[in-house]
C-alpha cells in the first residue's frame, strides 16, 4: 500500500466532498455543509488563495484530506475515509496542516466534539484542551516549540 500526502488542487474538490460526507463521526451532508458556507466554490477559492489543503492518497486514490485557515490559525478540517483509518494518514495530514500554520502563528487551534474519537486523536498529537464550548465541543490549542 503506497501512501502519499500532497497539496490539494481544484481537481480534488469532488474527492474532498466525497471524503467529508463519508465519515461516521461528525458526519455532515453536502446540504449541511452548504448551510455552513462550505461549498465547492468556497473550497476552490481557499485552495487557489493559499496552499491550505492536503490530500492523502493510497495507491493513487484519495483517502483523506486536511485544510487549514492561515488567517485564523486553525485546522479547519481533517478527515480520512473510514476504510483507511488506522493507517497513519490522519497523523500525516495533521503534520502538514500544523507545519503550515506554524509558519504564521505561535499558537494554533481547532475545535471538535469532546466525546469524539477525534478528541483523543488530537490529544495524542499534543493538542491541549483549553475551553469547553456549547453543544459538547472543545477548543484545542497547540503551541510552537
């Protein structure tokens, strides 16, 4: 199994949405994403403005992605297809997003559901919970070493 991480490009947008809508935890449909302002066009604009998204491929097939917002200093998204979980793709995708954000910020952040597996995953990567948010979410921060 050949695993690679590369910068996303506009040709990846459909795969990004397929991955995002395939996850079991924190699942959102395309309509729910659109209600939050996340559309193919907004992802396209983000990708064209900065190298802010990465795609994990397994044997040439997109299996995960991460996105970061350099202005806000946050990891905006990190998702892996359920059938590829546990292969280290999430860790590699987070490495890319973190390195990108640390070029612009001393402290970076993300939010996720406190009761999710993602919460434990981020803790294992050195993210620290700093604030309990409404509806069971947690804000995590990570500090540049």
